[in-house]
């Protein structure tokens, strides 16, 4: 399919699992964006600076000032570099969606294994630095005694191993903890934004469904049927209109619903249009059995179908066809609305761009970069096709909304 406009970054249909949230920025509940890379640098430098000061004060009670500052500086620099490397391992683990048990195991193992490496690198660097200091007559008196004591220290110390391991494990715990807090805050911000967009969507849905133009046309169609004394069809159209409006109003407070229920809403809308336009409107809805219980944003299809009917099918005297398809592709739910109308070349993009942008905003708020909405031509290059991709998630068993449509239709 050749897409002409992208409202969200497209999601590859061959993704076997939903991707982790690896965006360079996170959005806080206040709406402020925070750079994850910048935050890591600040916390990394600031944390080791604090550790340096604390350890320098503690070591200053045992050694002279300048040897203490040199020793602690090398210790902090080596620890800084070691943790800078381990964070790449931990970041990889987070991207693979490992459980907290795996996180703990990875952190503990790496801490125990890297502790002697840290001590070894520190001792070698310290001895090389002291050797360089002793080359200067002005510094020999300051560092000579400490250099002798350092030379007696072994390059590997079992006594220091637990201490260094604890520091590395503490760093790893803080790393995973801070990232968990940031992801929680980002999710909270997404929920807040989604609720705001849902409120806007509810208002727009009400305005669309209770649109005087829509109601006028529906009621005018009913009046025409009454004048033609087709009371059976007129009564059926009244029932269809009432059911559609009632079902829609009952769905306005539900952020997500099952695909089967969303399709039922679309079928109710199309039923009204068929009473009005008869054979001019040919619509087909296809949904795989595995997709019927998946979750989908409420009323995400209605504006897309309405645009396709209004701009792709009805402008032509002969009418046209409309295809709504919902299917699962691995871990992705793919929803498409296609028509055989004039397509984008007919200049319809500006006419329904607001509805598509609103749908794209809702998808972004609910699923972040794991969802996309694209518009373009059909696979044969004709008509128009709107494709939505979002993570495949099954509805919980026994959702209270499962029977709402049936109740609304009663």
C-alpha cells in the first residue's frame, strides 16, 4: 500500500512483541518533557560526586589529605566508568522486558563479577599515579609514605570484594528503581492525556452523532418512507436510529471495548445508511475470530467509516463499496477502512483530516509509539485506505461492558 500521509510512526507488522518504551524523552504528569539521557548523566555524575565526598571524609580520618583525595578520586573515577559500562547491560535487559527477578539476578551477578575488576583497575591506576607523583621532588614527601603502604596491598582483596559488590548492586538497584519510577510517571502522564483526549473525543462524538445534519437526513429519510406508506421500513429505521444513538451514548465513558462491540456499533450506523441509500451503499465488515475479543479504543472506527461513506461512496450516483477489516498479525491488531471512491486525488484529505488527527492523538495517548494511523491508496492504487495498527490485547473475561450492546438493542 502506498501511504500518502502518516499521522503516527508506522508500526511494523512483523513485530513479534510490543516494543518497550525507549523514547529519548518522557512526559511527566505536568506535561513537561524530560530527556532520559540528560537525566542519566546528571544522576550519574551527581551520584558519584556525592560518593566521592562521603568516602573522602571517611578516609581522611586515617590518611593525610592529599593521598586521601588522590585515592578517593581514582576510586570514584573507576567506579564511574564501571557503572557507565554496566548500564548498557541493564538497559538491554530492560528493553527485553525481563521480570524483576531477572533484573535482580543480572544486577547481582554483574556486581559480584565486576567488583574485583573495579578493585584491580583502581589499584593499578593508583600505583601508576603514585609512581608518577614520586618523580617530583615537591610531591615525594607528601605521597612517599602512602606509596609504600599501597605497594604492600595485594592487587586482589577478598576483604574488599563484598564492599565493592554492595556498591555496584546499590547502583544497579537505583538504576532500575529510577527507571521504574520514570516509566510509572510516564504511564500516569499518558493516562491523564488519554483522559483529556477521551473527553474531547466524547464531545466530538456527541457533536457528530447528534449532528443536526445527520439527524435531519435520517429523519427526512424516515419522513419519505412514511409518505410512501412504507411503514415497515420507516419503523425499522426509527428503531435503528434509536439503537445507534443509545448504544453510542452508553459507550462514551468507556476508553476501550471489545472489537465485537465496536463492530456492532458500526453495523448499527451502516444499517441506518442502508435504509437511506439502499443499494448505492455496499459495505462489508471482516473480522478474524481471534480479533473479536481484542481491545480497541471506543468509537475509533465510527469517524473513519463515516468519512468513507460521506466522501468515498455517496458522492457518486452509482454509489460504491466500503470494506472494514480487523485482523491480528502476531502481536499487532490491524484495523483498516477502505473505499473505492476518488481517493486522495479527489481532495478529500482536508475534509476529514481533523477526524483522523483526533484518532491519531487518541492512539498516541493510549499506546505511545506502539500504535500508528496511516492513510493512503488501496493496494491496487485506487480509492482510499486508512490503516490503524495497535498492540494486540485481549479483553478481560467477564468485562461488565460485554452485554451492553445487547441490552441497548433490547
